[in-house]
C-alpha cells in the first residue's frame, strides 16, 4: 500500500458519513481514485436499487479525493453533475474518478460509478463531472 | 395533512436510505416539495460539516418527488447538477424543489438546499437543477 | 440608462461573436442581467428552431455578465449546465440571469432563456445554472 | 468517406447556424463524432479568445450528433453541462463526442473540446457531458 493511499484511507475514515456507509478507498493516486461502497439493505430506495443519493455520494467523494490528490491540499467539491444510467444492484458500488484538467487552485474531474455483481461483473450505472477547489482554510467552504 | 402528502410520506418511508438518514417529507404538492434531514454526527464529513453526499441526497430526492408530483407517476431522477455554496451546519437541512417545466414524460426541476440553525435561520447551502423522467415500468431505470 | 448598463453594453459590444449575433444587453445590475438575441435565419438549426448553441450562448453570456455585476471585476464562466425545455421560435430570445450566491472570487447564478413571440408572449425555452469566477488577470482563463 | 459521414455532413450543412460558423463534421460513427470549427475573428470575445458560446455550440452539436449516431434517429440534446478549462486560441476547435450509455430512447455522451494550434498541437479547452433524446416527431422538442 502506498503512503498516499494510507493518508487517503485515514481521510475517508475521518468522515462519519463514509463510515456509516462502510465506504472504502481502494485507489488513491494522481491517476485514479477508487471508492467502494458495499450494497446493503439500508442504502436502498423503494424498488430495491441503491438510492441515487448513495450513488451521488460515491461520485462526489471520488471526485473530491481525485481533486485532493491532484492539488495536494485540503479541497472541497464546488459543483458536479451526474447522469444516472442503470439501477445500482449487486454486491457493491465502485466509483472511479480521474482528473481531466488541473489548474493551480481548481481541478476538473470525471467519475464513473459501476455496480458490481457477486461475480465481479461491472455495469456502468452513473457518470459524473465536477469541479474541485482548494480550500482557502479549513473553516470556509465559500470560495 | 393533504392526501397527497400522506402518499408522499409513505413513499419516502419506503426508502431504507431515507429512513437511515431520518429524512422527512414536509411538503408535497405540484407547487413545492420539501424534505427535511436532521443534522446528526453520522452524516458529517471530517470538518464537522454535513457531508456533500447528504446534501446531494436531499437535493436528488426532493427533485425526484417534485417530478413525481408533477407527473403523477413512478419516476426516477435522470440527471442533475448541484453547486455547493456554504457548509451544511446547524440543526437540519431543508431541500425545497419546484418544477420549472413539465412535459408529458419528463420534468425539469430546481432545488435549493438550506441549512437551518437552532434559531430557525436559513442559509442557502446548495442549488441544484435536474431532469426527472417517468418510469416505463417499475423494474427499469434505463429510459 | 444607468452608468452600469452603459459599461455593460460596451463590454458586450467588445465581443465580436455577440456582434455577429446582434445580441443586446438590456438590463445590467446586481439584481438582473438581460441579454436579447434577435431570431434570424442564420441562428437556426435544420428544423427552423433556434440552434441550441445560440440558446447556450445567450445563457452562458447572461451568466457571465451577472457574475461580473456581482463581483465588479473581469470574470469568466467556469462551468454551467443547461436544460433545453422548448424550441426557440419567435422574434427574439431573452436570457435573464440572477445571482444566487456571491462569494469573494466566485458567484453561482441561474439563468432562464425565453423565446418571445411577435406579440411579446414569453415561453421558457431553457434553464441554466453555473459558476462565474474572477479572472486572476486578463490573459489567463485557467483558475 | 463512409455513407454515414455523408449523411452526417448533409445534416450539419442543413443547420444555418453551423454554416455561419463554418463548422465541419469530420467523423461520424457510433464510436466517435468530431466537429471542427475554424477560429476566426467573428467567433471571439473581448480578450481575443473564442467565445464560450462557440465552445458550447461545438460541444452541444457534437453531443447531439453522437446521440443521433447511436439512436439512428432524429434527436435533440435534452441537457448538458460544460466545464471551460483553457482559453480557445489557435487555428480551430475540435469537439469530440462519445456515447457512454445508450438506452432505447436516450443516450448519455461525453465531449472534449480541443483548441488546435497552427502546428496541430491540441489543448483540451472544455469538457462536457449530456443527454440526447429521440425526437417523438420533428415538430416537438418537448419530450
């Protein structure tokens, strides 16, 4: 495990909401960020699919970590958009995010969220794109 | 309480993830949908603010319900974008969604998410816009 | 005509592409920006409707001017999303943009684009939301 | 030149606004759509860069054509978001769009817009993602 991944895992574990969802950071580099969320009953909506809010969480968080890896600093997601493509069903979600443009204070990333079956087969269930910005200081989100 | 609100509350309660977050539907009409999420420790990120994923959940779900009220049918959110504006702090989140254009099978809505302090003061903390589509049938998200 | 509107009209007239489209700034204040684009043959697509690219231009530019009015500085649009709602037909387009959150270096705005008939009736044909950022200097877009 | 490309070129040429901009379709398949816009004085903004509205036009149109290639039908762009990354400078813009998910009536695509210098070097200047929908009939945009 790289030092960076260890740092990233610690950052994710510091988020109570990520702990609540059992999210795990499995890749954390300037090239790729990967966050895994196990699919349990409690994250579903009324039809037995993963709630869109959880898919959004996975995308949002992967985007943020990708921006953080690129900027090497405390960051927040400024904005993103997401298209839901397929129902989230199976064993787990994997959100994979990549930087497509890094400026000095701002990074634009894309993220694909896959639903992974018990057999390991991956189905693209959402696609996101967003902006991550360096935090001026830890107490302010307002950039 | 209107009949529609009773129906809506039942729909929200049928979502395990919404129950996990303690979300409550407080308005449900063709004019306005309002979803309240109490701010607890477990929905926060590492800096003590509400996790962006929860703000996204609130926006996404309010958009979906607004689309459902307008279309009078089972719906899903097809896509949305969200801008985070201020940290989510205080006693609760309120997501308010409104229809801006209703077609036969598709609705476009906007949603504002407010952070509400113990004194009831509301601060706009996120703004979203998205598309909600009628479900062809209950088993398919792929429109 | 306010001094600010005069300044804004000069800024719009300094854009060759806006001159090509015959765009006109009709409101320019911290509360509202309004850009009018006459509907001519040359801005249409194959079905006789205004090309989506022109509707996007109107939204993008109104968002930028709204951000500029709020920040009182040279700005660029960092990102936006747009939903097309109705075909652009009639005599002119009116894009109206408003600030929903102003930070120190960044502003989030919404914009509605209307198609206006010869009788003055307005139909909402697109809705946009985006982020406008202060330019660090005139030569750099990369923030 | 493939038959499909010939059909596509004819469709683009049928758009007065695309003719005004001198846009050209250089790839048109289910795998890739490419639209080229020569950079001339008339498409610029006040700082000598390509106007954002033209970059949006290129992205929007490439997304639409990619959706049309995938659906094999008359389509419209329902919505998209775009992040501007770098100033549009050089000899031409190239917008490249690809389908990331195709349903029966709806397609989600991504598009990258590059600014190409006189030496052929490409710089990514914008990234977009959007939804393209099949037209119920030629006269209605309202899906």
